[in-house]
């Protein structure tokens, strides 16, 4: 158990060094309506 905890802590510290201080979301919970996409289902009524 101690080895697992040490690995997790090391991973968190390495990520903090890489990204800098503060919170960094890796995945967004939802996609904004304003984000551009080329998919046909998002293009609206253009023909």
C-alpha cells in the first residue's frame, strides 16, 4: 500500500511541475456551443 501511495504522490508532483501551479482540467465536462466543428450534424441549415 505504501508503494502505491508513493507512486500516486510522485505522479501528482510530476504533473504539478509540468503544468505549473493551480488547477488544470484534463477533460471538459461539456463542450461549448461556440466551439467550431466540421461535423455535418452541427452545421445547421446550410445547404
